[in-house]
C-alpha cells in the first residue's frame, strides 16, 4: 500500500479517520472532497485536512454532474423509495464515489477509505461503486476495523492527538446535506413517536408560516429533463437551486418516514427535498399527456425496482443500465410545460401542455360524438366481464 485516498468531510469522524489511517498504516493520506452542493466552507475543510496531516487535498466540483446524471434521471423515472423517500442521499453517494475512484486513479493510490458506519447504507453504496468501477482498489472501512464504539471514543482520540473538533454544542441528530436535500437521522429522531423539533429544519419554511398567497410556477421539460422555470432556462445545478428556493419558501418537501435499510435495519429519517418535490410533480403531469397508457403503466411497474437499486447502491450495475435505457426510450416525447400552484406545503397541478400531447379534446369531450360505435362498448364490457360472471356463479 503506497497511499490512501480518504473521502473527507472535515467532520469529527473523517478527521479522526485521517489521523488513524496514518498511524495504523504508516502511509500518506490524500483527502478527497466531493462537492455536491452541501454548502460547506471548502477552503476551511481543505485547511483542516492539511492541519490534520493530509499529504494533499483534492476537491471535485460535482454539482452539475450530480443533478444532470443522477437527479434528473431519477425524476425521469419517477423514482421514489417505499412511496415517500426521493433518495437525496442515495443519489449523491454514487457520484461522490465515482469522483473518488477518478481521484484515486489520478493520484495512483492503491486503497481508498470512507467514514461510513457499519450499520448504515452508505458503506454499501460507496463500496459497490468501487467494486463496479475499480475493483483493484483496496477498501478500508475504519468503523469495521477499529475498537472505537461511538462519538465519545472519537472525541477522546481527537483530544489525545490534538485534532481540532467543533466546540459548539452537538445537535441531537445527524445531518447530511446536498443540492437535492437535507436528511436528519439519529439522536432524538430514533424514537419514531417523537415529533421532529420545530427548529431542526434548516431549509424549508414551516407550512404554517409560509406565505398566505399561493404562487404559480411553470416548469418546462425537454425529453423528460427540466430545462426552464417560469420561462427562464438554466443549467442543471442552477435550475435545481432555483426550484429549491421557490419551493422552500412555501414549506414544500418535508417528509418523515421509517424506511427499510438494505442491511435489514428499520431507520427513521426526516428529509427536506423542496425543489425535486415540485419537479417530480411537474414531470408526472407532462407524462400524463405524452405517454401511451400501456407504456405509462409498464414504466410505473419499474419504479419500485429502479428505486430499490438506487437505495441499495447498485447505480453502477448491468440491471440498472438496462432500466436506464428503457426509461430513456420512454422520455423521447416527454416535452412540454406544466403550471403548478404552491401553497403552504402543498403542490397542485393547474395546467399542462405539450406539442406531443396524446390528449384529444374532440375524443374526450362529453359533447362530442363517439369515435367508435356506442354499441361496441357493450361487447367490450361483456368480454371483460366474462370471467367475473364465471367467478360469481362459482361463489353462488
């Protein structure tokens, strides 16, 4: 082992890990930071890494890649895990891990390390990405190797080794942020009956305190990809940032769930996902106009599997490649504009239009003539009701 590349955030865990790796393996450590819009002071993170003993610091700006190649495809797939979770953390991990692999190859290191615990999903997501993209790299997961049990042990180690740690009081929960969402887990949230503290939310306005006047927003899509908001075109990261600002003002995107982790543990998570919440709603509305019924229903049947692959860490896998190509095919005509009304935590569609619309008002109207002979409907009902007639006679 010549060098180790560490996925570094500057928090307590990775600061301790950096020193522990040098002490345990006696090789230089490179600190890698993937910027996915977590709003950290990256200069301060870089300075802390050097102060803690990093040989060098590599910072990758992944924001546009994250949104364009991970968030937007998930929106195109209408991906939701277990009915509620839009997977902001799950989608960020593969792009961070891919950047880590690229940085490791460029630096010529033989091993990478991360600070994910042995109980969570992130260890799986990071390591499956490495195995798919660079299986030759050795993976070091300190939380599965060292004797430390919890944060008290890390704080004692940090004090012993002169590692700078935050002096502010610790929040009674764990947070993870990126351009798509903020997640809150652990601490007081481990009681699924306990309501989240009102002052916990960092991003969205409380729905009760949101403006008393609704706001109308128009979102444009081209081939399933959001490209403009209120007539203004943006790049991927900027568009999501604009959507976040608008939706957060109206208290949109708060979710409180108990989810099933891949490793078999139930976990309570609270999330703020303002912008993607409205983009999901808008995308569904464009699809309602442009997708054939059977294509739409078949695509919906793929959502649980697609979301499960993201959540469980299989973004880079042959089955995901197959699903991605199938979903991309469905999006060829998903182009149009949707009008949304945002009000006190709610989103509702008030209009949609598309040059590829399959909606025909002349056919749908109650005032228009039938496009088929009305008598044909009786035969259609009789054929579809035949099995029900047989079933009913059996019951009698």
